[in-house]
């Protein structure tokens, strides 16, 4: 009679333990947690604004103002997110916005009407991005130095063009876009442009070969080169993209203010970098999120609005922003050390 075979020592009838969570699912999980956290912070700010100044903060006109103000720096931040994801940096975005806005509002340019102003703003932005890209990708310059030089040059040229004066826009087509009659179902045109740029940026970064190459270059440029990616050309394209976003932002700023000034875009580079960082984009490159960057922009814009409504000093506002940036970087370092 056949004896029953006993199971091997240590064997049980339980199901085998599940394997480790795939890397991609870990990234998605963390991204979801980060997005929910940012949404929670934004919701808390809305509650604070509603409690401190309920009539003013929750007014439809004020909420439209917050979104409108977020649109200009938001477009710049989308371009900045791509650059930082690739492991680069662009300190010249604010100066490029200023140069594009004053160049597009000169008397000679305004003679060509709406199309002339839009074309000039975009062309100047792309031109500056081209110079940055060539210096960094093919000239071998460090992004910090190259874009710092562009910052100084663009600011100086903007001051030379305006001679320190404000250039008033007289083109009706531009001025009309800033009026409430131009709103689409209560949404300002600037917000619609910002939304379109955000959607396009998200699709490009997450659903195209260009986006995957950007992440690869930021993660390990040498490995990307060995994999067949033209790293120098990719970096050139990224700074062109950043310049394009600056040109669009300059045009939006012209609509918003009805003028061009050499002081436009002041500290935009810091706000854009900060918004991208707190949104989850790694400053060292290799990971970027358009959704997080947009939420970061909305958080900073809401903080500014709440401080203004409560007549709080701007220095306290800057301290609050600095604390948020430090906290975001510490969280990033902690996350990176656990991977």
C-alpha cells in the first residue's frame, strides 16, 4: 500500500506570498498621494481665505482674478517643468517675459495690430530660448551660467528699449480681451489659454516620445546618449520650448496690464522653479509633473491673494513661500532616499 507523501518541511497550504510592488505602480501611487496632498493644501487655503475674508475672497470676481494672475506665471512654469525634468534650469524666464512684452508693445510693432504683437512676443521668446539652448547644448555652458547671462542681457535690453518708461497698448483687439465681455461662460480668455497650454504640456510630457526622452536625459544623460538619444538636440528643443512659453506668457501679460514694462516678469524664475519643486518635479532631473506644477502655481497665487486681502506685509508672504519650498525639498529628499 502506497504511503502518503508528506509535504516538504516548512511547506504550507497557504498561497505564496505576493511579490514586491512593481516600480511603475510605486511611482503612480506616490504621484497620486502627492497630488492629493497638494489639493488638500489648496483646499485648506481656500477655507482660510473664506474664513478670514468671506465676502471678498469667495467673490466671483476675486476668484477670476486669482485664476487670471495664475495664468501668466503658470504658462512659464509649464516650460520650466520640462527644463528641470531634463536636469537643467532656466533663470532667464522673467527677463525674457519682460523683453518680449516691451518689444511687442513698441509703437512700430503696434502698427501691425493684434497679429504683430502676438508674433513679436512669441518670436522674441523663442529667439532667447534658442540662444540659451545653443549655449548650453552646443556651447558646453552650464545652464545656471548661460541663463544667468541671458537674464542680465534681456533685462538690460528691455530697459534700453523702454528707456525706463511704460509703453501703453492702443490696439483695441488686445484691450478687448481684458474686458469682462470677452469672458467665455465666466472664464477669462487668459485662463483658457493657460488651460490649453497645461493640457498640451501634460500630453507631451506623458504621452509622447519627446516627453520620454526628456525624462531619460534628466535621469541619466550618458545612458540616454548610449540609448540613441541626441542629448544636445533634446536640450536645445527644451530651451526653445521654455522660450516659447515665455513669449506666450508675455502676450498674456500685455493683455492683463494693457502695457509693456521692463519690470515685467520680476522674480518669475523663482516662482516658476518653486511651483515646479513643490509640485513634485525633481530639481536634479529625471521626474516631472505638469499637474503638480500647476497646483503649485495655484497654491502660491492663492497665498498672495489671501495676504493682499488681509493687508499683511509682503515680507511675511515671502517667508511663508520660503518655508513651503524648504518643506517640499525635504520631502523630496526623504522620498528619494527611500527608493
